[in-house]
C-alpha cells in the first residue's frame, strides 16, 4: 500500500491525495454508521477522540509529505516504528509495566528501523554530513504523531467502536487536508 501512497503523493501532492482518500473514507464509514445502532458518547471521550484524530491526521500528513521527498524504502520503515512511542507513552502516562524482554525487543525494532533506513553504501558520506536522508525527519514526525494517537485510542474504541472511531478520524481529517491542500496550491 505504501507504493500506491507514494504514487498518489508524488503525482497529486500529499495534501490532495490525503484529502480525497479521507473524503472517500467519510462516505464509506458514514454509510456504515447509518446502519449501526446509536452510541452514547461522553463529552470527554469525544474531545479525546478529536485530539487523537488530529494526531492521526498529522501522522498521515507527515507520512505523505515524507513520501514526496524520500524513498519509500526509507520512509516506510521509519514510519512503521510508531509502536515505540506507543510503548513509551503507555509506560510513562498509563503506568503500564513491561518486561525486560519486551524492552529488548523494542530496542531490536529501533535497531532494525535504523538499519533499513540507512544506505550503507553511503555510510562514510553520511557520517561526515549532518544532513539526514530525504524524508527521514517527516517520517519520524509521522511515527511520533501516530504513536501518540494510538496511545489514546483504547477508551475511544471502547465507547465508539472501531468503525465509529475511524469515522471520527476521517471527519476530523477532511477539513485539515482541505485547508492544507488549498494553502499549498499557490506554492507549488
């Protein structure tokens, strides 16, 4: 799927590709919501859902922007490391306990992400330069935003269900991407 995302982002721009994918998502999940039983949602959960949706939206935006600049073989593995902020956040904020083995395996994930994200043939050049690989900073921002969003999602899904949560994410994302798409048009 990242290869299709890369194609859409490079041909149409990140914001445009995301706007249309989110708009389709709103209609698809909206239709599913119409046939679902009504859900009672507390205002606190709704606020948390929109915060998580904003973080998720930013994660998508950073990911697509990273794909505009960098190679999918670099951007995708860095983006996929979003599990690391989830674990850190769950330990620091929710007080979850993890075993030493769990931490060791998370370290291996981090080591794997760094390993696949490096062009080893360019190692000496990279070590002498402080310039990161194209798209790496945006992919890291994407992973952090996704990680924070996914850290907040459990109580939201408990009240809204999976489809309801994703619907809120889509609804919150459409205006953000539309605004971003409009502001970038004059700059491209």
